[in-house]
């Protein structure tokens, strides 16, 4: 029976060396792209977390045999006739399921996907996805809460994204792989997870250039083949969360096998906050160094500071020796963790998309998780708060972090599930 809450005793240093699994936000689009690949694919370094389980169920519902194998791998066998209707209950369970639209279109010429709902952090529209796919010659019809896509022959085109949407870039890039001719995606998302998806597709036979820059070029091909043993990039958001766990408790945490080039947008800010960041080989280490300094942060598309680290940074800055200004520019409602941090004694004023954090002391309290990254922030706050903190709603955390409590405990956290 999955535990719904954890009791954390604050004030204990976290020290040690730990590994992380593959990035949730790389695994999800890579899994959906296997709809386009003929034959067998094996993905390695996969965390068995809620959102990935949802995507595994989604692929199986589309008649693509997908299963976890020992040692954190997933095996996909795509050989039968694919269904092109994505079940409502799976898309509403995880909005990233909308990423199956592009691959389904490219592979079958049809896709029927429920409009994903919003979530606690925002409305999460998919208009940029829709506009981009239309440019590839897709006919789109909205009916009964579903989006019906049809394209008997996808053709490449130049697509200018109004915003570097991660999901829209991925959906359009996947569809373009099997379109006729060349597609250029301008103002494309540059996130490392987009790059990892492109690298995976290239191994499957796709012709893609410019991934990681604002202009991605895709030359359509006839077909794509399964990929053996693809090792997904480590999860930079989990890495950032664990580094803060070391820094906020006055300890020293080292993460093995990371890609330093992907992490600098996070570790540069930790460095500015007074933590000592050091890289050697493929490991990154974060050590506390006296008090935490206040830092002004604006969340931005990569290579800016990631919105998925905003809540965790707010927890750290809640104990800084001064005032920090945090501006959230990506999602319209991503300050749900503020009220819970305030219940722990944090001094935070919110005015629209700006939160002003005046550092001080935190005290343990009962707090409730509203969304994945807010949950991580509350756990981090509990590690340093005086006394006991009971964090309720762990199921939100389990969507995106595998065994986070076990990892924290192995680093010295005192917690009871
Ligand atoms: C991806 O979501 C990530 N999820 C999010 O991580 C991450 O926060 C986000 O990118 C930004 O980096 C996955 O990769 C599965 P967007 P996505 O399209 O693709 C607006 C987590 O905690 N927008 O870049 O949905 C949108 O409303 C999750 O792991 C439109 O207006 O993000 C938002 O305000 C949370 N129309 C902004 O763009 C569209 O068609 C960024 O969205 C698409 C997006």
C-alpha cells in the first residue's frame, strides 16, 4: 500500500554520493516516439515512476507491447496494427500523453487524442502543437472533447513557434521525421530532453540537425527502426533537487554520472546562493559554505533557469540571509507551494508572477503537496525546519521521483514513511 505522507525531522545534515535515473521528461516523449519505430526498442536507465507507468499503459492501449524489464529498462515491441485512439482516462491521468499525437499521425495518418485538461500549475493549452501540426498538412477536428487529426500525406514546412514550447517542439519534430521533405522548426525549445529525443530518433534513422538550438531541421524519411539499449540522459531536475538537499542542510551531496553541460543553468544559481559546486569527471558535488545568500531568479526556457526548479529554489531561499525575488514566467499558477512554505514560517509575498522571499527560520508543520515540484520543495523545507514536518500527498511526488525518500534517508535524512 503506497504511503501518502512522510514525517521528516529537520536539522540533520545530508552527506553522501548517489546516482539518479533517466530524465522523466526525456523518457516520456521517447516512449511516445516508439509508435513510429518498427521492431524492437530497449530503453535503459528508466525510473519506475507514475508518469512513465501511465505512458507504458498508453502504448499498450495502442497495441504496442511495452513492458518494464529487470534493471530499470523498458522493452517495446511494435509489430502489430496500431490503434490510433488514445484513451480518455490515460490522457487525463497524464497530459504528456498528448505527445502521442505526432507519432500516431506520422505512423498511421490518424490520431484521436482527448484534449488534455489543465493542471494545478496552469491551463496548459495545446494550441502551439495544433498550429504546428496543421502546417505539416494535418486536418484537425475538435469533437466531444477529442482532437481528431488526419493526414494522408504529411509534408514538411517551415514552422515558427510563438513560444519555445517543449511539448510542441517534440510533437512537431516527431511528426516531421516521417513527413515528405524538409521541416524547419524556428523558435524551437532547446531543453536537454528535446536534444535527447532527437538523438534517440537519429539512432532510429531520422535525419535531424540543429537540436539544442532555436532552429531544428528535419529531413523526412520513409521509415524508422527500433533502437537497442538507448541510455536516457540523467534527470537534471532530480539532480538539482538532491544538490539542494545537501546545501539546505549544511551537508555535501555528490551525484554520479551527470552531464555537466545540461546542469549549469541550475548549478550557476546554486553557486550564486553561496553553495560550493564542483564538477569532476561526470560527477557534480554541492557543499554548504556558511549561510545561504539571497538570489534574484527568473524562470526561462532553456538555457535559462528551469521552471521545474523554481519551487525547490524557493525552499532554499526561504532560509537565506536576505531578500530574494523570484519571477515565474513559464506557468501562470506555479506558486502553489508558497502557502505551505508560509505555514512553515517562511516569509513570502506574492504579487502576480513575482514572489518576494525574505529569508529566515523554518519550523516543522503539517503541509500538503499540490503538484510534483511543490512537493519536492516541501520535503526540502522539512529537512531544515526545526522540529517535525509531516508532508501529505506523496502520490504527487511519486509521479516524477523514484524512491526520493529512500535516497534522502541514505544521505542521512531522518524520516518516517
Ligand atoms: C514540459 O511541459 C515539461 N513536461 C514540464 O515539466 C516543464 O515544466 C515544461 O516543459 C517547461 O519546461 C514534460 O516534458 C512532460 P511547454 P510542456 O509546452 O511541454 C504554454 C514537470 O514538473 N503553452 O514548454 O507542457 C504552457 O501553457 C513538468 O516535470 C501554450 O500556451 O511545457 C506554458 O505556459 C511540469 N500552448 C508554457 O507554454 C501550447 O500549445 C510552457 O509550456 C503549449 C504550451
